[in-house]
C-alpha cells in the first residue's frame, strides 16, 4: 500500500492552515510528524482522512485519487487514532474496540464471533484486557488512549493515522505503544503519527516531516531532520542531539534541551 500527498493545501472553509505539503509513505514505513502546537498537524491528518476537504492538491493511494472514494472504502483502508476523547455514552471498553470492526460489516450486520475474537486480541495486545467490561467513560485518560488504539487496530487498516498516540500515557505505556508501532510496520502497515517528543521519532520512525506554519520545513530520515538547527528554528530552544546506548544494545540518538534557552518564535 502506498500513500502520496501531492502539493496538498489544507484548512477550513474560510481559513487556510497549510499548503505545499508533498510526501509519500509505503507499507512497512513509519512517518513521524513533528511541529509546534497550532502548526497544522491535526488539520493535515483530518484532510488525509477526508474528514476535511483538501483546499488544493491530491491525496493518492496506490496512485489512485481518494477524492471520490465512498466512506466504506476509506474505512477499510484508513484507521484513525485521535487524541484521547472523553466520550459521552458508557459503552464498555470491549464494545468500543469492537466498533473498529464496523468497517468490515454490512449495513445491518452484527459482529460475528471472529470479529469479537479480533477485538479481544487487540485488547490483550495493548495490555488492557482487564478493562474489557469497564465503561469507557470511567477509565483514565491514558486507558482511553490505549482503547482508541486498540479500536483502530481491530479495524485491520492498511494505513494507520495516529494523532499524538502517546499523549496522556505513562512512560511504560508510551514504550508499549511505540513498540506496537514498530511491529505494525513489520506487518506492512503504513503508519503516520504525530508527537511532541523528537526522541519518539528516533525510536520508531523511518521518515520525519517537520511542519512549521503549515509548511514542511524539513523532510527526510530522523538523523537528517532532527538536528540542533532545525529544533532551534521551529521550537526556539537550544538542544544537543547526542547518542546513548539502549538497553537492547543498539545505539539511539536523543535530544537534550538546555533549560532556560527558549527564544521567541
């Protein structure tokens, strides 16, 4: 599966948020979108998912424009993990995750035994099977985020879009989610995620897109994009990018900021 954005302009009916965004992502690859708050990351994601209409440019899957795709086809191709939602109705966690199977059901069909097995497997994968019968509205913010990720995985998408998937998660659950993202790529899923932590991009991304004022400031491999100069330019902070030994014996690059070094952007 191949996703391509070609000179994409995005925003709202009376407000342009960004333009000129061009990049591609293939199955088995992870692209991490970095950028300051208000820079257009969520709006870009909603445009890729056709929750918002593009203001220009094209979105292609395997070379085919998705502009006229029906919702059912989009749902069988894309899955979306939004930032943690509070929720209104007290569906159980198990039923919330099972909703991800809707993309594979007919208009009046009910989930099969196989659908329920898939949903339960995603709960177990993310370590939240013990929450299955808890109301979604009564669990913590971090647990809700893991539930939304499990729901997206139960959809079995070819392209997974994740808006700050590690937000609200404790350190252990952040690592669990990043590990799962790495595993998804190995199963030929194309993953596009946003984060506020450049170190997460070093851990799991093949490509990094640095979005600044709605435009791509940098695009390339993590080592090429996440540098002292680029982070100073976009975030206004002084950062040293250095190397550290991981617990698994591999070398990882990490960002070490200098506290009190924030400059006006």
